[in-house]
C-alpha cells in the first residue's frame, strides 16, 4: 500500500506551482491592455492582433515550421533505421563508433554541435540557409528518435518478425507489415519529439542559419534581449497552447492505441 | 539480403560520419590554426603530411586560454572527490552500525547522506574559489577570462545540480506515492514543460525577476521588503533558471526508480522496527540512487555548456563557458580560440559522460 501523506501533498503542490506559475503569468499578461508588461490595465487581445500584423515574426514562423517538418521527417527515417540497426543488425564493423555517434549528440553542449557544423558547412562551401538548418537539426534529432524507437524495439517479441520471414516475406516486407505497425507509436512520438526539438532550437539554428533564414527562436531571442514585450508574451502563449494541445492529444491517441492493441491481443488469444 | 543490410547500415552511418564526426575533426583542426583577418578567419596549418602536422601544431590557442591550468584544476577536483568517496563509506559505517535502526541511527543516516552531498558540493566550490587566485599568481596565462569562465561554469553547474536534486526529489517521491490512477496525469504534468519551448520558459522568468517584476511587486505589496530586490542579471537568477528548466530531467529518472521499487521492502523495514524516516534513509534512498545519479548527470552535463540561461538571466556578471564561446565566435570572430574553447569543454565533459553511461549500464542489469 502506498501512503500519501501531507508531506507528499505539499511537495507536489509546491513543485507544480513552481513549474506552472511562471508560464501562467506569461499567459495572463499577454492579455494585458498596457504596453507596460508588469502593470495590469485591463483585458485586451490587441497584442495578438499586432503579432499577426508583424511580417518579420510571421516569416520566421513559416521558416521554422518548414525546417521542423523536413528535419523531423528526415530524422525519423534515419533514427528509425539507426534504432533498427542497433537492435537487430547484430555485429558489424564499427558498431562501437556507431553507437557512440548515436548517443553523443544527446549530451553534447549545443554550442559545440553548432560551432562544429558551421565550420563544416564553411569548409565544404555550402551557403547557409534553410537547407543547412535542416541538415543540422536532422543530425541531432535523429539521435533522440533512435533512443525512443530503440526502447520500443527492445521490448517487443522478435519471433513475430521471424515468423513473417519464415512464411516467405522479404526482410523489407516483414519490416513494413509486421515490425513497423508495432513500433508505430514510438515512431510517431519520435517524430513529434524531433519536431518540437527543431521548433525550440536556438543555438544550433543561430550557428547554421544564413541572413535570409531567420527562425522564430532566433527572432524571439533577439527581441527578448531587449526586455519583456507584450507581443512576445502573446507569441509565447500561442506556442504554449499549441504544445499543450499537441502533447495531450498525442498521449490520448497513444493511450487509445494501447488499449486497442491490448484488445486485439486478447481477441487473437481467444481464437 | 546481404546487400540490403549493408545499405541499411551505411545510410545512417554515413550521415553521422559526415555531419557529426567530420565537423569535430574540423573544429580540432581549426583550434590548432592561427587567426587571420580573412574569410574564413583562420589560416589552416594542417595541409602538409602527418609528421609535419605534428611538429607544426600550433598550441598557441590552448596556451592562450590556459588549457593546462583548466586541466590541473579539473584533475585536482576529480582526485579529491574520488578520495572523499573512498573515505565516506568508512565514516558512514562507523556512524551507523548495521545492527540497530533506532531514531538516533536514522538521524545519523540522514545527516551523513546529506553531509556527503553537501561536502561534495562545498569541496568543489571551495577548491574552485581557492585554486583560482593561487593559480593566477603562479601561472602565466595570457587571458584569465577563459579560465575563470570554465571554473565559474563548473561551480554554477554543480550548485544548480544540487539545488535541482533538493527540489526534484520530493516531487518525484510525491508522484511515486500518489494513487495509481493519478500517476499518468502527474507524469504528464512533469513532461509537458519539457515539450514547451526552452526559450519561452527562460523568458518567463525575466518578467518575474526584474526590478519591477511580479515577484518584487508581490513582496513590496505584502511589505516583506521596502526596496525592490535586484535578482535579474545576477547568478541567483541563473540558478533559478537552471533549476526551473532542468527540473523534469531530475524528476523523471528519480520517479522511474521510485516507481519500480517494491513497497513491501519499506513495510518490512517498518515491521522490523524502523521509523518512517529511518526506513526512508535505509531502504528508499539507496534504492533510488541510480535514478538520482542519472538525474544529476542529465542536469550537470548540459548545464556546463549552457548558453541561453546565462545570457538572458545572468547579465554581464555571470560568466559561463558557453556564453564565452558564443561571444568569441560571433562578436570577436576569433574562430581558432572558439574552437580551442570547444575542444577543452568537450574533454572536460568526457569524464561525466563516461560515468553517466556506466551508471545507465549498471542500472539496466
């Protein structure tokens, strides 16, 4: 039996208050009438209107979404491949180096990754722009995807795949029709993770972007350095709400998928 | 089949080689070259053969940032912490004989565990502050900025990891003790901030901590303070920012360890006469140790190279190595020195990264 004491209740209350109050203040003050961000002067949505008029922010948002979409898609493909190799391919030459390269970017300080990629792009003489940010984001996001997919691959029963191979599937068919549906929830959450990591990244994007490809975090960072503004509060609120809706719906979907999978299994057992 | 497998391995492998390993090679190469007023602003030194390369390596950048002194300090730190870890089990054993679990023993267990953590932190912070002036007067380093930046990053990373542990452990413990049907929701509430933009979460604190911010308004209106506190642009703001943004990284591994734990162990301890507190220190705390260690590394490693938090919340008073690297690169355009700074940061991080991986492997077994 687990006991839930007053101590646990207070630590949870204070902990979650600490986690959520700052964001709540941000959201509340984005509806502030006054330009002075710390003085409440009545409810207003005018800063959202002004944000929508701000071409620079809209352009940056569009660039960010494009970069996030392409890099997360590429990262999901590469990361799933990498996870599959790590779990199923057995021994191959250079496996140690490969697993090192998969895990290293997870803990590498962003400034180092950004600096090294920029120096690389200059050395091979690629113009910096959307393409270079996509390449950079793909590289670090694929490692996160592969960690997520690996944990799913490890936990499921290898014999299903072997059965498909015995029944005459080609390895690719076996992967597509047996393995992929089973690891799909992990692949989707890997994609979502890669997408948010890319949306969020400031440091690597600053190093690898060119003058014509400013992403939203770069824009926000340069605005924020000058202090708090109501437009940024409004923008932050939109981003927080989008992420909240995304995460909650993703978790509901994966929960219902899990329930459905369990029901299917039970049905299969009964037959 | 054979060909397909080779292709499958080759694609991500080549990608990582090209976009991860080769860029590091380039950083290493540029760190050994001279600054030049050109585009790109460095003169390559490695275009001849391997032997010429070795003899012609330009260590100027490393000497300039005081790499030797940084490593000397780091070596002293690692050795003294290691020594302390050897001494500590003996002290603990002397203080808590295994046979009795009374009130006194649980207090002793609590005190020694806390003392270990505190002494470790204090030891490192004291060494850092003590070694700095000593080295400054004995060693000739052209620019002490870098050396100071490494040490202050180390200090900030260690103190904030400790603070995150102090705040994160009770949250994880509360979550693991909560009713079963509540746990997924609580877990979601911890994960949600992790998905929200890092930049926005740091930004949120500017409005709270600034001189006319919400915190000062609140404290002034209650009457606790009569003049606004200057928190923004001080190291305190950096600690708050780090604890806030990295809290989920601490809570999640500790929660995972506590959730797996068998409750009957605690019950058994209590049946055998332990108080609640001594059962916690003698059963729960040791069993959650892998989670605590993982959480500490997950906070410590990225904090050491942190850029966003010190530059938004720390002002010009807080020097951290990530910020120095950034400024060296974008403002001074000294690429060779920036590369040397990056190489040394990486060498320093190798020890905690290796220790972290070993801890993960042990936890899996």
